[in-house]
C-alpha cells in the first residue's frame, strides 16, 4: 500500500451495515475516524424468484456474502436437492468473504475472484473450468456487469435477484454536519448509495456535493458526477488497497477537515 497515512482523516461510510465493518476497521487501523451511516438495507426478496434459471445453470455466481446468506435461506428443497447429485453446479465467488459464506453453507468454491470487483471475477470464471451456463445471484441493486461480461465472453448467463434493497428510513444527514463541518470524504459503495444520499440531503445537498466523494468503481463515479459531486476520487479496485489509495488521493488534495466536535 502507499506510504501515506490516513492519520487524522475523517470519513462517512455509506455501505450497508452488514458489509461495512471490514472497511471501517481497516480505515480506523490506518488512523482514520469513520462514521458509519448505511444508506441501504438488504433483505431477502419477498416476491417470486426464478428458481428454474438457478436450477438449470451449471455455475452459480455470487458477488456478495449477504446475498449468499439470503439465497440459502430462500432455497427451496426442489433446487437444493441438486446439490446432492454428481451434476451439482459449480460455485463462483467474487472474493474471500463471499467464498467463506458459500463454504459456511456447506458448498465448495470452484472459482474465486481476487476480491477486486466484478470485472476480475468475470476474467477468473472465463479462464476457469468449462461450464455451459451460469446464473448471477444478486440483489436488485446489483449492476449487470457479471451477466454482461460472461455473456460477452461466450458463457450464457442469467440474472436472479434474491436480495432487495431499501433506503434506510432514518438517515439523518444533518447529523453529519453536526459531527463535523468538513469531512475528508464520503465513501460511496454503489450508484444507489449516491442517489440515496442526495435524495435525502434536502437543504444540505450543496454541502454534501462539496465533500470529496470516494467511488468504489467507475459506475459509482459516473453516478457521483451526475449528482454534481464536485471532487471525485475513484478506487482502481474494489478492495482495501484500492480504497486506501483513493482516500490518500483525497487527503493529498487537502481535505483533512477539523477534529470531530465534542
């Protein structure tokens, strides 16, 4: 990682609560102050799920540990029975946390990405064991990167949503300003979090737009630009190293901010 330190910096982390702890712990270990305020909440889908697409696919692809847990909590017996046959599907995971969730459900992982995002997982799958078809098991907020990348690479892929996202109802952006007038940055984990923050900013929208934004991925950066966020720093990879380098970039631009108010 870069030699620069995050000591004394301050960040708002908008990632869903069940996925924010590793990022917050990492930043705090680097000397940063982190205010976790999830914008979205993920829960199992309440409506119908296209289980036929899941059952017919020879590889099940997961890009979130939360979605893995939702998937197995919803999996009907008619589909889970296929996991006890010689023709059971292969499992692919975007990174270690997702792979661990799959193993916790009693399954082995055939393809594991480096944890640096959907594009890298697609490359790992296309260079891995030969399969006839795949299904990306995701949430309604998930981007179509995996489905599109695998299909373009010659592996037919369907998309099945087992998690649904809702905006956290009590997001209080005025609380952010009461804690600090200036922040080193807001870390946005998806286009949906950018939209959720600005939609609930009210009279503080211009104040939010003036805070440097850290985007985890190019599509999140595009959403920040569309939202009018003035200063944008894009993580080159969706892992802790990429996050660290983007935060250092923001600090280098002079965005440390004053100490937290008592």
